[in-house]
C-alpha cells in the first residue's frame, strides 16, 4: 500500500540519513533491480524445440495453413495472406483423415471462395504433403477462436498419422505441449520451421479459453495443444489462440466446441 509522504513540522524535523547509509541503500536498490531483471530474463528463456526426425511422431500431424484474404483500408481493398497453423485430426482408427482444426481468426479475412485455403504438412522437408481445404464450421469470433475445415483430398494414415481428439478436458495435473509454425525470426525461422514446447503446464482452466506457460509466437495460431496420456497416447486437446512469445499463451480447449467436432468428425 502506498503511504503519503509526511507533511508539516514532522517532515521538517526528520533526520537526513548519513551519506554512507544513502550509498548503501542505493547499492541495495541497484542490486535488487539487477537481480529482478536477471530473474525476468531467466523466466523468459525460450523453451521451444525445433522439429527433427528425433521429435515425437505426433508432430507430423501439425501443418502450415495459408489463407488468402482481403480487407478494406482507407477505402481500398488490400489483398493479404494469413499464415497460421492447423492440425490433422481423426475419430477412432481410420485409414485416412480429411479434417483439420485451426483458429477462427486465421480465417477472419477469407472472403473469396475461388481462392483455395492450403494446408501443408512437413513443408520444410522434401516429402511435404499439400492439400486444399474448405471451411465447415467456426466459433464466429475471438470469443470462440476455433475453426474446422475439410480437406478436398484425404491424407492416408500410412503417410501421416492424424491425432485423436481428447474425449475429456485436458488435465491440469499433466504436462501439455504446443506446436505450430511461429513466425519469430529465431527458432521459428519466420514461420519456415515447426517448433514445439513440450513441457508446459496449464495455468488457468476456463470454458472458452485456458492459459498456459507454453512459448508461442504469431503464426503458431491454430496449432496443436496436445496432452500425452500415461499410456503414451498423444491426444489433441485444444487449439492455440495466441501467445506473447515469453511464456504466456492462450488456447481453446476441445470441450468448448465438442459438439461441432463430433458433428463434423464422425
């Protein structure tokens, strides 16, 4: 609590601290501030990893999403392209998968159906798989930042194993992972490299959006939130909505749009 500085006679008769004491106080303040800055820097150390052949197999189901769009600015239409992430999901054991989940805001400027939405798996590798997609359902705004799309051509399980959807809410007592194509200039290589943070924790659970300490940058939006069960099964548990690139991220849990997933996935 802030206490007001004393006024009147009491303030005039207050003794001035000795010069040496003032120097000591200043030194302590400086040391404390330096320690705080160092602690903050330590807390913000990027804990992501770049995808490699040694990475968990479920990461192969996370792809890059290219969405052509346009918006009016100063009375003129500007064409743009949104680069996000999306995840290939499946219901039960299937020979192929044709459904992907991303964030609503990745499609917010998509208004020309003649221009295809493109989903690419493993774009940084020679064996990249590319498919065109169309929108099936979405939350309609940032308050429900999810979207479900269908691929015109399915992807065989022998090529990429899609992720099964978590049938419950992700447990706050177990770690989660986040993966996507972050557009930071560092590890994300401006969106050219798939990165993931696999040792995160859920810091706050809510019906429409939950928070975690995962690292995610712009571009990872629409990417996967995954929780691995005790038996080692990786389950799609939510979609990345946003992150500040410094250990705070928001995701939409599958429980908030379960009915839409069930309707379009089964």
